[in-house]
C-alpha cells in the first residue's frame, strides 16, 4: 500500500475522531468542509453529462442547512423544502432555459450531498447542548481515562456514543467486506461495482452487526442483542447501498474516482459514500426506536 494512502488515511481518521469527540461547531466545520468538497465533485460528475446544475446556489443553501442544524436541528426539515424552492427559482430565471435534468441534478445534489449528510450534525448534537464545556459548543469528558478504564461509556452524551459507534460499524463493514471479498469472494454482487462480491457484502454486514451488538452492551441499551443487531443491519446495508450509489454515479459519468483530492484514496465522495445514507437511519433509530424499547434518547 502506498505511503501516501497510509498517511492520508491516518490524518483523516485523526481529524474525524477529534471533531467527533469535541462536537459542537468543531464537528459542524468538519462536515461543512466535507459537504462543500463532496458537492464540488458531485457537480463535476453532473457536468460531464452535459447538465448545467445550480451548483453555487446548492452549495450555499447546503452550508446554511448545516448552520441551522447546529443551532436548532428541528428546523432543518422545514428549511430543506425552502432550499429546494430557492434552487428551482434560481434556475427558472437563468438566461438559458433550464432542463428537467438541470433541475433534477440540482435537487439531487441538495438531497444527496447536503440534506442527508446534515443528519450527522443532528446525530452528534443529541444530549449535547447542556454539557458544553469548551468554546464553540465543544465538549471534553473531564475524566476521560477513568471512563475508558471503567468502561462507563453510557455516561457520555448519547450523540457522541451513537456517532462513534456508527463510525466503528461503517469501518468494520468496509474493512470486513474488502478483506473477506478479496480472499474468499467468488459471486459478483452487482454490475455497478464488479469487484464487490456477495460473500464480501455478507461478511461486511455481519461485522457491522457484531460491532453494534458489542456497542449496545457497553452503552447499556435496552435489549442489547436485539437493538445491536437491528442497528448493525441498518448501518451495514446502508453503507453498502451508499457505496453502490456512488459507484453508479461514477460509472454513468465514465470515471474511476470522483476526484483526486486525497492522495491514494481518490475524492471525498470515494471516501464518504458509505456515510451518506447511514446518518438519517441511525438518528431516527436513536431518537424513535430506542425510546420505544425503554431507552431514553
């Protein structure tokens, strides 16, 4: 494996873990950068098909959506339709008449690379507003070493633990699917991504389930085997679908990678495609399903 790939991977993980731990605006700023760069790559793919989207407008309203999610997550769903309306309004008054493809690609850009990823900010913010102890709404556990030694992770903000557990499940699914598929995979999964195999996908989802079950025990969730299995399945399947969706976009655009921003890894979308569909599912799992099973959100 090239050193550039290893070093850039280590830096990316360090930044992600630091921003996740701190939360608040630190986490929002990280995702603002990811969404901005990811949307640039998405619109480059769109333009390669001869489509003229409202790229700048979509970039602006997506960033505004992140700010609103940080200030008041409950307003995000109300703002998204307004953002879509604004994008359409902008396209209607261009000198050149917009096409169905222009409008569809713009709204897809808002939904796929703006609205769905914004759920990460909402997920991390759960139970975090009342325990801020750093500037910019950040948080550091006062007895971090004691928490690790005693395994008292359930006392951390639920947004922090749920976000960290989701990351671990995604990483486990990606690594498990790649490793098992490379050595034991024989059955192609889809023509969209020829290198993926059924065996690798099943093992990756199983790895996600295993990590989620262990996490459910450590976090003292109600009915940990059931809740862990359900969450692991959601994350494993959603991360796989996210990967395939981005592969479909690249295949249609006729490119191997969405970009060349990250040395040895390709573009931002290449590295974050597994995260796009997972955040909304985990957010509603934590806020709706867990309370029904007796665990407060």
